[in-house]
C-alpha cells in the first residue's frame, strides 16, 4: 500500500511535535514546577501518572467508537483502529498503574492496596487484555472482527466504572483531581493546586494525548503493512 | 423444540406486503426457556454439576476460613457471590456449548424469529439454573457458617445478581463458544465484565448480613438494578451481531 506524500508528511510533523512536547513537558515537570509543599519531589510523578491515564482513556473511547462503527459499516479499517487503540491503551494504562504504585509507596506506605479505584483500574486492564485473548482464540476473520467489536463495547463498562467509582464511593483514598468528589476526608495525598501545578498538569495531559494519537497512527500503518505482507505471501504461495 | 411457525395463509394472500411469519416474541422466549428446563429435568447434566461444584466450593471455603462469629458475618457475602460466579460460569459454558455441538444453535438461528428473543430465552434458562445455585447456597451457608441468610431482602439481591450474571454470561458465552479454547476463554472474558454485578451484590449482601443501616445497602441494590437493566439492553442490541452468519 502506498500512502500519499502529504499524509506521510503530516505524520512526520506530528512525530516531531510529540517529541518536542514531550521534552517541554519533561522540563516543566522537573524544572518549571517546584516541589509540592507536603509531598515534595515524589509528587512530580503525578503528572506522568495522570497523563498516561488520560491517554489510555482517549484510546479506549476511540476503541469504543471503532467497535460501534465496525458493527454499523463492517469496514475492516474500524477493526484495525479498535485493535490498535486497545493495544496502546493497555500500554498507557500499564504506565498509569506502575507510576501510581511508585507514587503510592512513599505517600500511602504501600505499593498496592485494594482501594476501589485501584481495583477497577486493574479490572479495566484485565478486560482489555481479555479482548486480545478473544481475538487470538477465534480463527474465522469475519467472526473475530465482529466479536472483537462487541467485546470492546462490553469492556468499556469497566472504563466507565473506573471514572465513576471514585466519585460515588466515599471510602476511596484515591485523590480526585478533576471534578466533584463525594467527600474529601480520608483521601491521602491530596494537594492544593497552584497555578504552576495546574499548567504543568494540563500541558502533560495534552502531551500524552498527542503522543497516543501519533503512536496510534503508526500502529495502524503497521497493521496495514502486516496485512500487505500477508496478502503477498498468500499470492506467492498460490503461484508457486 | 416446540418453536413452531404459524403461517396464516389468509393474511399473506390478502396483504402480500405484510406477511406475519413470526411467532409472537414472548412465545419464542417462553418456549426456548421451557425447552431448556425440560432438557435439564431429563438430563440434569448442568444443574447437577453446578450444585455439586458449589457444595464443594463452600466446603473448601469453610475449611479454609475457620473464622470467629464476627468474621463469618463479614465474609459470608463474599463466599456466596464468588461461588455463584464460578458455578454459574461452569453452567454457562455448558449451556451454549451443548447447543452448538448438537447443531441446534444453527437450527434456532434458521427459525424465523427475532434473534433477541432467542437471547432472552437462553438467558432465562441460565438465570433459573444460577438462581437454583444461589438458593442452595442460602441453605448451605446458613448451616456451615452459622449465619442466618433467611432474609427476603437478601433473596431480592440474589435474584437481581443472578439476573445480571445470566444476562452478561449468556452474551459472552455465545461468543466464547466459537473460540478454540472455549472452556478457558469464558471465565477470562466474563469475569472482568461481570464485576459491576459481583461488586454491588457482594457489598449489598455483606452490609445486609452485618446489619448495617438501610442507607448502607440500599444504594448497592439500586446500582445492581441499574446494571441489570443496562446489560439486558446491551443483550438486546448486541446479540444480533454475535449470532449473525
């Protein structure tokens, strides 16, 4: 498959932009914003933590839309988009979980606790990992695409649960950074946001979303390449 | 199979565009569920396995967790729902696999009826079997854990929880039945999706058993109802896409 010159150029510019944004956000996290009053230097990992969460959230929403669109139009490209988004979403949510654990060790004095938020994030990760298992288990390509689309819609319920749960469960210790919270007592590691913290946070989230879109684009191209190679292989085998 | 297609010749000749080939929706649901119940009453391969499994699971739990009175009250809700989920998964795999292996799934799909009616028919069968496990566990846990589970509100929670479980379970099992390692894949696919049901049912049961205030368990029952409703709707829309060939 030959891509048009302008699209490849756009992708290249997006790549440069992602790298540039990443460097700037790195500088902002480590130099522009000062250490937080009570948490000190550890708090700096929070920006990456939240950025990776937003990236995975965007990717899972993309996968949901791709699933619905596939069932409506039956065009293969939606299936490729869904698969790519979920694979990348898994990676970003893994970053989110690992950085969260690193942050929690000094703040909560434990790597992991069965807090409602942490539980639902773990389940969300497992649901999307199961999506890949489902794809691997079904041989008929049409059926695989269809089932994958249905399951990506079902799995989104776990994303929804993750977003909602810290806002309805009063016993969570996970800080709610954006939006209303049911109660503020019992939340460990919450902090007041200074202007610089807010700026850095928003900038990092923006950076991670741009990076995830760039990677998504590359992942779709990779999928197309793989299919092309597969098709050529079949052709050669048939001719031989 | 008692799904019979009535063909009213008279209407089809007078109004050629408006042919009524279809069996009424609820008749399809009822006859499919009735077929499952009768097959189970004669063969008893699913319910027996589920009941035996849940007895063993509860025995293991009661050996493993030798607890004092207070701890028993706090854990019995969790034991109840973990056992229902595992025994239910066992039954679900069987229910759809039997249809597929005997070729009757294809026959059902050939029948000129609404696909979602087939879904609800299968779902009701699975729901009743899971419910049977749930109520057996009420007796069993009352005896083995020495906690009184004879409370009408708890039964309501069991009914709602089993409904949500059977709905999602039937949906996911009808996908996993086509996969290569289907016995392995079903729990992996089902458990993450079923979690909202299990969490809210467990929380509601535990709060009820430990005799907390009404406002501690009522929200969980409401959440359970909402989740059930959402999954019932999801089944209606998504089942068509799963079974189409």
